[in-house]
């Protein structure tokens, strides 16, 4: 199963990617979490810690600066530009390097191509995309099975979501996450723009905000907090029932 997470900047893509990845892994599945953002912060939301997340970024920069060897294969990218996150999630920084060498796997890598190559067996791959519509536009059939379109109750993020839904629906199943919902008027605003399609409601959650302040994973602070629990339920829906130990 391949999952891509899309939406306007700041709507909660990284929070969703990190929490859903951890929850799927907790259910016994093998999970690869791909950070495709230019400013890769998925490690923090996964609970890898700010320092380790920084060192992953530094490894990518060292390659760009010519201080480190390039990675010639996909599996080497997983090893070299990756870190182990809690619950057995493997984090990979997939963002493009500054220097583009079309002959080099790690320089020329398109995160979506990497998603395609990484999938095999029953691995779940979840990809935190760059903000905006650019990457969604580039999605081809087979790049992702499911696209999670994240939006907030704001006009601008809803406009991006509406267009992302249209683009992604042509190539994958789309699930819309109404994130940071505080009350019924927020939901009404979202329904006005998105119509009566199903919305997975993720309430505004102080635990998620606190996790961000502390540089830790929300699921580690309180997996039962309302926003976190909504994402844990979504993870069960995406990956199926827990795998027996
Ligand atoms: N349900 C929620 N309740 C409270 N705060 C939230 C919720 N979802 C996200 N946030 C907060 O919103 C901010 C942005 O979240 P996040 O970094 O996940 O967004 P993003 O879409 O990945 O942003 P970017 O486009 O910059 O990568 C963070 O401070 C996060 O803690
Ligand atoms: Mg992000």
C-alpha cells in the first residue's frame, strides 16, 4: 500500500504522515515513511527527535557538497539517508539534492518514483509530499494507492484541497482530512467548498500542538487525545486490522 499526503503549506501534512505511519506500524505492519519535503521535518513528527532529523538533513547536504558518496541504488538510499523511528518505522529523506546529476539515483530521484520502487510485499509506504499542488499534479496512476488530502477550515487551504482532490482522484483513491476542526461552523465552511463527500474529521488538539512545541511525536504524548485518536482510527482503516504478533 502506498499513501501520499498532500495539501497546502502548514495544514498538518507532516503531523498526519508521522502519526499515521506510527499507528500503522503499531498494528504490526512494516512501514517506510518518506519525507519528500524540501525542509524535511517528518522525523520530528515520527518521534526520531530533532537532532537525528537534523543529521539526516546534514547527510543529504554533505552529498550535495561533495563530501559524501552518492547512493547508487534505492536500497542504498533507504540505508544511507534513513533512520529508525519508534515502532519499527524506517524514515527516509527523499527530497532532491541541490545538484542534479541525471545519471545518479540519489540526485535524480523523484520522491514519487521512489515510492513506486520501494513498494513490495506488504510494506506500507507513506510519503509526506511538498506543500501545494505541484507534486499532486505530477502523480501518475500507480504512484500512490491512496492520497490523503489535508485541509484546515480556511478558504485558502480549502481551495488547494478542492483542486488537489480533482487532480488526485484521476489516479488514486482520495481521502479528505478535515484537520483542526473546532466546531460545527468549521465543518460547515468545509462542506460549503467540498460538498457532501466524506470528511475524516481531525479535531483541533492541544496534544498535537504540545508535541510540536516539544519536538516529539503526538502519538507518544497521548495516543488517546482526540486528534491523535482520529488519525489512529484512519490508520486502521488504511492498513486493516492489527497483525497478530
Ligand atoms: N489537529 C491539530 N490540532 C492542533 N494543532 C495542529 C493540528 N494539526 C496540525 N497542527 C499544528 O499545525 C502546525 C503545522 O502542522 P504540520 O507541520 O504537520 O503541517 P505541514 O502541512 O506539514 O506544514 P508544511 O507545509 O510547512 O510542511 C504544527 O504546529 C502542528 O502542531
Ligand atoms: Mg510538513
